[in-house]
């Protein structure tokens, strides 16, 4: 399943976030695949497209950053997948 993950850096020291990332990496479980990530122009948020079969992998990742970052996690499907899922109901 794919998710849009929004990391919100508001109210925290962004230097601490980037130091941890530099020193320890993304700190995600190996099975959690990050397809793309984008940083807002003002560096206040990061937007990621991730994929995993288990939501607990997302929870394990979030706990590694919970002291510095607020997370919003949104399950998503591609338009093609949604059309196929709804095809019998349209």
C-alpha cells in the first residue's frame, strides 16, 4: 500500500533534524520503500511517497523521529487503481 507522508518541522530546530539525518540516515525499516521525497521551499515540511505492506513499519519509523517531527500519514491509490476498483460500480 502507498502513503503520502507529511513531515512537519514547524516548532522544532530544523538543524537538529538534518544533523540526525546526516548522522543516522532516514532511520526507516528496510522494508519501507521511499519512492520520492520533496521539501517545501521554506523547509517547513517534507512530503514523501512511501510504500509498505505493513502499517506497523510506518509506526516504527515515526517513533524514531517523534521527538523532532510531527507526521501526517495518508493512504493513497493511483487514479488507475481507483478506476479499476470502482469499475463495477460506475
